[in-house]
C-alpha cells in the first residue's frame, strides 16, 4: 500500500506537469496562430484522437482491468488471454487506421458539414495524419491498462507527457515550416516515444508477451458481453463532443477555438484526478469487489477526495477565471477580445468540473462490479439531451449555449448515477455522503468570498494577471485549508495524512 501511495504522489506530480506543458503549448499556439480557421481545424481534427483515447482508456480499461485482475487471482491463464486480447485489438486498429486514412475526405465534411472551406482545407489532411498513426495512439492506451493491472502507473504519465512536450517543441521549432501541422507531427513522435517507455516497463514486470490469438472461451465471451456497452458508453461522451463541435462550426470562425480553450482549462482538474487518484481507486475497487465493507470505504474516500479537491477549484475559477485565461493565452495574436470570449465559455463550463469528477467515481464503482450495461443505459440518454439543448439554444445564444449544454448534461449524468449507485450501497452510505457535502461547501463559499473581496475591494484585481494569480491563489488556498480544518476536520486530516504517507 505504501508503494501505491507513492505512485499516487508521483502520478499526480507528473499529471500536473503534463497539464502545465499543455497550457504552455496552448500559449504558443495562441501566440503563433491566434484564433483562426487553422486553430479551428486543429481542434476538429484532434477530436478523433480524444475519441480513440476515450475508447481505450475508458471503454477497454473499465472492462479489461477488473476481469484481468480476477482472472489472475483465480489462477487461470491470465497472460494468455491478455496477449490474445492485445493482439486482436492491435489488428483491429491497423484496419481502422487504414480505412480512416482513406475515408477522411469523405466522412469529415459530413460530420462537420457547416465548417468553412478554409477550415476544411486544413482539417482534412491533418485528420489523415492522425489516422495514419492511430495504431500507435491506441497501443499507448492499451499499455496503460496492462501497466495498471500491475499497479504500475508512472510510465503511462511519462508517455502522455512526451506526446505533449514533443507537440510543444515542434510548435516552437517548426511552426514556420509546417504551420499548425507542427503540432500534429510533434504529437505523433511523442506518442511513439511514449509507447517505447511503456513497453520497457511492461517487459520489466512479470508480463510475457507472445504472438497468440486464441482466448479461453469463458474469458472471451464475458469480455465481449461487457465490452460492447462499455465502448458504446465511452463513445457517448465523444458523440456529444462531436455534436457540440458540429454546432460550434456553424456559429462563425473562432467559436470552436473559444470553446476548446475554455474546456481545456476546466478539464485540467478532472484530467489530473482521472489519471491519478481515480485510476488507483478504480484498481483498488476492482480488487475489493468481494469485500463489500472495504469496497464501500474505498468508494467513499474517492467521493470525498473528488469533492474536497474539485469544488474549491471551480469556485476559484469563478472568481479569477479571466486572469487565468489572460495569463495562459493572451499573447501574440490572442487578444483581450479573445480572452473575453473564452471567459464567457469558461464560466458556463464550471459546473462540469465538480459533477464530471464526481460522476467519474460513480461510474468507476459500477464498472468495478461489471455493471457496464447500466452505465451505458444512463449515458446514452445524454446524447438526446445534449442534442436537444444545442438545437434549442445555439441559434439564440451562439457558442455559449454549447457550454451550457455540457454543464447541464454533466449534472443530469451525475444525478441519475447517484440514484443507481446508492440504491445498491444503501441509505446509510447516501446519508454519509450527504453529511459530507455541507462540510465541504461552507469552506468553499468562504474561500470564494475571501478571494472576491481581495480582488474587488482590496484592489488586487487592478493588477495584471500574473500579480493577481500570485496573490489571490495563495489567499484562497490558505483560507480554504483553514476553513476545511474548522468545518470538516476528519476529512482534512485524512487528506493531509494521504499526502504525508505518499
């Protein structure tokens, strides 16, 4: 357990570095390309990468990890089945890569029918580049699952960091030669380097790879039965994203970029949380499915960490979100007007931070117990809700309506998942969660008011974004920590204890 906590600390640190690197990359993109049809094209093309990553890291991982752990515990041929599954999946993605590369000129205009001709000229060849290397991108996600099954978390974070860093380096060194395509080329090179790192650490473990394709019938049938709803569930989120970008592409040049840059900021807390603590907690829950008491305790700790960390982040961005955007993006061709437009989207995205993080833990608890079909039945209804809200609101309110739809869908997904999960865990666990919420909410509100007072009445808001962030963030952190100690001392001590033991 000590090693697991150390892994949590290291992965959290690497995830933070990863996101900071992503922000540096976006700063460079904003400075070099501003808000244009090129940045819109990049955002539209990269959506296919996020689709594949979601399918593997969510769809595949949520089924494979609990099954593989159970398979190994029972003494069955775990690595034999894992090898066959890995080999078959890679064969499938080789086909997807080839067919996608050929089909991009035909299906991309259909997906984004209202994108401008200038955007299409860049988006089509860039999407082809991504499809050419889709197999390597998928392999990186697969290796993440295999490493997780052995409680090896750090190499996958290093792999993700390499993809981001190489994208950043290529954007700096080759933007004049290759333009916006330098980002794509750097991402591909970084992904390949990351795969090499992951393979090295997987080989160093007790995993033995063989070129075999035959699986045990029992394992194969169980996997196929659960992978279909799990993959469909992972695709649901991406379908909603495609719907949003399709609507955004019809609201004028820059709308996709404003939404993309705002969503990047709100995704940072959840991305760090999902790739570190949530991954480790999911591994523990997968190992504890037979011990109901331990499972409940691990699940509660996951919900507690989610609320304690994500709620104050959302409140902080509510107060200083404009300074965060200006600090990250407002350089070169990215103007104060663009900052204002991005800030509008950011404010409307804020509920997503809290509810998406909490819902992630709810879904992980269902996946750990093999309830993939239940998650799918809940999530598929979000497609209709998301499309309906976009259709009703986008013509009237423009691109901000897409951020509103995303937040509403996250609240809906969370609420329905809560009903399903706590119906199984019992009223006692629900009451336990209910008692925790006000004890975290009160310190958050006090922190938000303190930061707002310092910004507006003390006058810190009159300074530049660097000074604002350097002063207001520490004020918020100190006030929140102090108030959490006063109102939720048990949770405060558990959280501090986790950091110390890490």
